[in-house]
C-alpha cells in the first residue's frame, strides 16, 4: 500500500471502535427485507471479534443471505487475539509479516438469533469445508485490490469503518455503486464530500432509534486496552468503552425515512422567534421541533434535523452559507451552523 495509506492506518488505530451486538440488532431490524438472496460484505471486521459478523451468522438463515464475507486488517490491535486458527504468534506469520484474512460463509447449520454463540462456534463454521477462511496477500485495507474485488462481488456492505477515513470510505462505496449500512461520526454530515450526497438523496441517516447503548446522539463502543482517546469509561468487569457521537448512515430505504415530521408551531404571530438572516432570505429555527407549519419560505434548521428528514415533506436547499458565501448570520453575529430547507 502507498505510504499515505499506512500513515492513515496508524492514525485510524485511535478509532478502532467495536460496535456492540445490541446496537447492531436494534438498527438492522429495520432492513431485514433488503437482505434476502444477497451477498453481505463486512470489510472492516475481524470475523473473530466483529459483532457484525456474529449478527449475520446468527441470522444467516432467517435473513435468507446468499453469502457473508468478512475481512480483517493486519494492523488491528485485536487481530489474532481472540481465535488463532493459523497458529501465528500475535498474528505474525513464519515469513515475519502480520497477516490479514477473509472469512466466506455460505452455509450455517443450526444457528438462530436465539442461539448461544462463542469462539468454538466460529471455528466450527470452517471445519467442514463448506465455508472458507483464507489468508489475504495484503494487509486487508478496504482499498486494497483484493478487498475491492470482494466489494464488487457484494450487494450490501455493513460495517463500522474507521471514522478518520469515513470520507474516502463512502466515496469508495458510491463509486462502486454499493448499497450500505455503516456507522459514522454524526458530524460527517457536515463534510463537503458527504453533504451533497445527502442533499441529492443518495445517502441518509438510518433509523438511529434510542435504546441499546444509545444516549441521545452517542453510542458506546468497545475499545482495545491501548486505546487512548477521550470519553473512555470502564464497566465493573474492567471492559473499556468509548462514548462517541455517531449515527448510522445508509442508502437503503426504510419506513422511518417516509414518516413526515408533525409540525405544531406557527410563524404568524410569533415572528420575533424566527429572525431573518442578514445574508440569506430565510428565517432561523433553533430546534427541529420549532419548525413552523405555516411558513413556506426557506428556513435554517439544526443539522440534527436530518434524523427527522422526510424527502416528501421537505427539500434541502443548501448548507451553512449565505449569498455572500459566508456563514449564516443574524444582526452581524454568525453562530448559526444550519441546513437550509423549505417545505414541498
């Protein structure tokens, strides 16, 4: 891989977040009709550690999957730590290289969402020869030629990619015209590479329901012992978790996306609550719940509005900037980080 990729991979070590099974189950319940007969690829997932892999094995038959593929990354701090079927010391092969691997599952016997599941079950998936576990030639980077070849084979990608590489990761999925369900930092919607995709209805927030480990816009992720980021908490069993502002993003249609926001506030008679911007013909709305039902012009709303966005109800006009290409401002003050929308 190019040096740039190696540098990014080192940086990404500080965003090795492992999604908890309860959060995966809660989100993916909204997509079950999309999976029948499909090939699912988890391309940032050590199969012996990933709860995405575990979820799809446990639900392989119920969802009617055709194939499940998962690839590890040799630079992961947990590679070969959980189950070492290759008998490598700390993931290092006899040739002195750390190795990555791929798991390909086409048959799952006797497993269901209610089944117990442990490391022995993972090992047994590959004993009969019906499924395969093979070393990769490269590092398992999602941009490597062999991982891109697996991507081309897949119908739907489901994973938690490194947040530091989210722009490049989404660009890759879009260029390969793949359906996806992925987790990213909530602020990713503000990226210049991401917001146009949302505006054009080419990707959108997932269900993101409360429950599981979700508290508002934050999720709890398992982290390795050497993780040094902020917001780390430790439970009674000394397991470490990072609390991160995160959303699910997808380009698969779900019911929530077509549920209109119920509006109850009025603009008429309350104009002083909705000041006009100095540099754009629009009113400012501080909270999504305050969007007035009787205003048909352009409105600036918080970025959290996207979690309630119904494309049949609203049109996204632009993001953040006024006619002068500066941040939206009121009375000379510019604290407004807003999405400009109008009712359809």
